[in-house]
């Protein structure tokens, strides 16, 4: 029999103490952090008002910079092939969802132009996060051609996430309209990409008293309404148009006049210089800046916001190209360069 190895009593005590401390750390040290995390999740799932406000209470310096055009704050980002999400927070709408930037989550209406992942990839996250914060289910408008695919996409995530993913999914064909609110509606228009796609025009809707009833008393107006007389007429105006990905053919389409006279047109301009030709742009279903210049007289918009620039460009190159635009484009064309 070999001699046994004896550990001095003092050393044994130290080893035991270290082992006990190690076990304590493993089993207890993370509890406070985990508890705080769980508590916050529970608050969000209950719809805790503070949690819901978190989305809109981030200091502006930490938000995306955005841009203000014709009285509309515009946020989001759009990098060709990577992600596109354009947000109009004052209207509570977003065009495409990209990777689901935080500021998109608080928008109640979402318009999807087509099924490429850089435009629709963040959709499950958008729906799930609104549910987590107990926000009302969003209204999501998609080309009717892809509605079934979108339903299947959300069904897969519903099964994986074990959550309801509540939403209102609307499929629109080109030319069809959907009433968003009493004062706002949207219509789909034809765009020309390599897969099924469409753009959207958002209209303001106002009801004005007909000329012949101006000057009547309140009781007389009320009596006419009760008797079924139509005392108002409707004024609609194209406020915002969004193209998504498209070739320049949409500009020449006679059915798209409202997109070209909307107060603000948000349109793609993937390529800017001679390194990529118009033919290259068309091969990929996109628009070249030179085509926009050639169609300059077609645009009646107060302002045009160019998006979806190729990642090959630097911010200074984009700004230089836009600032060099000739009349009648100069002064009313802007570039969204967030993320570049």
C-alpha cells in the first residue's frame, strides 16, 4: 500500500471556502439581474405604461437623425440590398420594415412594397414587439400577390415564438384603396421591379360643407343630415407617395400621375454615376439618377426624397450628386443618408 497524501488542515479549510464561494456565485450571483430582466419583461407584457412609452422617450440624440420635409418629419434608413424602412411618425405610418428599426415599432400602419428581405425581413419582429408592449395590432398592407406568403411567414414565427402575433393583414391590388382613418386613405400604384411590387400613395381626406348650405343654422344643418341629404363634399389630396424598388418605367405610366404630384415623393435612386449604367440599373430592377434627370419635367411634387442608394457610395458622393442636380429638380430633391 502506498502512503496516503495528507492535506494540512488550514489548506483544506481554504479550499472548502473557495469551493463554497464558487458554488454561491454560480447559483446566486445572477439572480438580481435575472429578476430585473424578468420583471421588465412582465411589465412590458402587461402593457405597463412606462414600458410602452420607452419606445418614444429615447432622447432625440439617440434616435435616427431624420429629416423634415414640407412639414413632415421623416425617419428611417434605406441602403440598397441591406434594409429599407421609411417612417412618417406624425402619420403613424411606415413604408417597408427593413430589419425593424426601433422607431418603426410605434407606427400603426405598415405598407410593404415587395417581398425582398431587405424590405420585409423585420416583419415578424415588428408584429411581435408591438404585442410585447401591448400595443394595438398593426395594420399591414401588402401586394395581394404575396399576401398568402406573408400569412405563412407569420404562421411559422407564431409557432416558433409561441405567441399570438396579432395583426390585421390587408392585400391590395394596384389601383385598390384602403381607408386608414377618417382623414387618411392609401392607394396602391404600379411599380416595375424584378418580382411582384407596388408603390403607395397616401391621401389626406377632408369633408367640406357644400356651397349651398353655407350660412344655414346648426339646427337646419342637423335637419338636412337627418333627412338623408348629403351636405358635404370630399376633398382628397396626395400627400405622400412611396415607390419601393422600381425601374423608372413607373414615371411614364399614365396611371401614376398622383404619385408624381404628391406633396412628397419618396423614390429609389440606387445608382448615381457612370460606374453603373442605366442598363445595369434596369437589369436589377432599379432606377439610375440620370433617368430621374431625364424625367425632370414629369415631377410635380413639392419635394422628392431619394432613398435606396447602393452601399458602394459614400455620404459625400451622394450629397454631391444631389446638390448638382439641374433645374427643375435643384432645391427640392433631398437624400436620406442615415446609416451610410
